[in-house]
C-alpha cells in the first residue's frame, strides 16, 4: 500500500511498515520537512496515498475523496503508543477498504468515516 507518514509518526513504525512491504513516503530530513497541512494534503492526493498522522486538523478532509486517512489522537502520546495504534489500525482494513476511509484511533474509542460521493 502507498502510505504518507507525517513527521510525527515514529521511525520504528516506518521501519515496520516498510518490512511489511508498504511503499512509504516520509519527508523527515528532506527539504519538505515542516511543510503546511495543505501542501501535505496535495502530496497525499496527487500520490494517491493513505495519510498517517497525529494532526487532528486533517479530520476536516474526511468528506473529500481520498485514499484513506489514519489519525492517531492520544491523551498522552509517546512513540510506543503511537506505533501500536498505527499497526493495529493498518491491520484492520485491506488496501481496498482504506480508500475513502477516515479512521481516528484514540486511547479507548475509535471513530471511522467512509467517504461517499455526493449526488449532484
């Protein structure tokens, strides 16, 4: 699966996703590090990638057509907790199921939205 990981996703998660055979785009350490959410959204959309982030601002994009969003929202996040939530969520859905899906993983409760094309 093609995945864009935001800068706040732990390196251990990126390594494990790569070991599972996913095509990972990570902008850490590149000239694009620190780019705006809108620029990130443009890259994600153009590359048709699943977005993995801890940035709650992306929830506003849930009603737009996309290839999937995984947003991790924890009260006291650390790299181990974030890693565990990402890996758990990735295992829940197949690549095909992720298209149009927005999943918010929280400490105890998880939310899921499915993009549906609006009728004209």
